[in-house]
């Protein structure tokens, strides 16, 4: 899976998301400008010692992101569903018509999340209306924490793909499970 952060503003969120990406084998795509420097201690603290294992890619803007990734992401604007060739780009936004549980994610799809205070710009969203998804929540709240939102949607996408290439069973450190 691919997680895309459009102009993230908070280092701790990006660090936590980076750690989640390492744990799931996902690629983290970061679209500038950021509200922090990637060498800040907060980003590494949140990502712990996993940050060095992260596959992270930077882009100067959304167009740069589209140019450097599969053509199907741009084509995904007009083609959605089972017949789409190549990965699709989903937009996680509180403004979407579709619930994140109501779409079928492919193993190589991209899920984009916006800035913590502004979200994804509406100029981008209108081009991706059919792949905009939302996490249901009470109408009294504007949004969830970005790192939590990424984890919720990413793990649903991974579940739909049978947690491919992930360890499914855990072991105790000092003791053994009873049989």
C-alpha cells in the first residue's frame, strides 16, 4: 500500500504515520511544503528507531507526485472500479460521499490524506470525486487525528487484501501460549 500526505503540518503525526508504514510495509509519500523539517527530533522520536527503515518519497507539489508515480493515478480521476488498470488514488476527506469500508482497495493503491488543519484542497478533490472516501463520525467534530485516520483506513485496506506479507500470529517473549 501507499500512504500519501499532502502538505503535512505536524512532525509527530508524520513520525507516527511513518512508523505505521514501516509496520505494514507501506510506502510513505510526502508532498511539500511541510510544516516542519524532516530532520526534526520530534519526527524521529515519534517514529522511534523505525524511521531509518521507512521507504519515504518526497515531492515538491501534487503535480510532481502524479508525474513520478503510475499513470493510472491520473487516469483514476476518470476510471474507477474493477476495470481500472493499475493502482488507484483514493482521497481521504471529511467531505466525501463514500465510506472507506464501502470501497475495494487493491494491494498497490494509494490513499492520500490532507494537512491536519486544511485537509486536501478542494481543487484536487473535485477531480477525484469517485475515489473520495470518509471515516464516519459524529457531525459535532470536524475531523480525527491524522495519524489515527491513516491507521484506520490503511488497516481496512490491508484487511481487504488478507494482510498480504504481514505476520499474522504473535508469540510471547518469555512464556509460551497454552495449547
